[in-house]
C-alpha cells in the first residue's frame, strides 16, 4: 500500500498533474500501473481518511494540546514506530515542522497503514502527505520535502 501512496503522491500531487476525481478511473490507472486491486482500494480509503482528519468535530484530539504536553506512545504504536522513527518525530516537533496536531495526524495515518515492514523512509513520506493535506503548513511541507529528498540520510539533533 505504501508503494501506491508514494506513486500517487509523486505522479499526481507532487508533479502538479491534475488529479482525477473519479475513483474508478484512478483505480483503473493504478491497476494498469501494476498495482493489485485490493491494495488500490486500501490506499484510496487511507487517503480519504487523511482528508477527514482535518475535521476537529470528529477528531477531538486534533483540537489542540498544551505545548508542554509529552506524547506517550502505546505499545502498538511503539511496535510500528521504532526508536529512530519516534526520535525523528520529536526532532520535527522541535524544529517546528510538526505541531502536536499534525504529529497526531501522522501517527494516525501510520497506524492505519497495511504494512509489515515500516521504516523511517516510509514515515517521511507519510509526514509529507499529511503536511501537504493540511492548509497553512506550506513552510513545514517545504522543510520536510528538503529532508525527504536530501541526499544524506542523517539529521542533526
């Protein structure tokens, strides 16, 4: 599913190509690109849920939290997000790329991925997709894009 999300993001969103509105046409396009039907529908549902996360009425955890609050990860979250990934999220919060709200959106989307192996590179893509979909995060998106496409894989603490 992660491959489909990255394909969609690079092909339609990141390259400024007009995104087809009709899901059936989009599913056919993805099928012609070699993706499996079941994975295609999971990816499209994942993207729909990402768009719905901006509704604070349905997602009260996104209505804001104290800047001094500390995020405690659940055991399931810690299984999916290894120490390096959690450290990267903290790094992005300290750099003001992620807010507590966008962090929660990222974690929500990560936990909904149907992926056995989840790595830091996958997390970076999810963060980029979340920031792209939340209005007012253009600067944070640009910073994250630089981190994603940067030749070096390391980040400074």
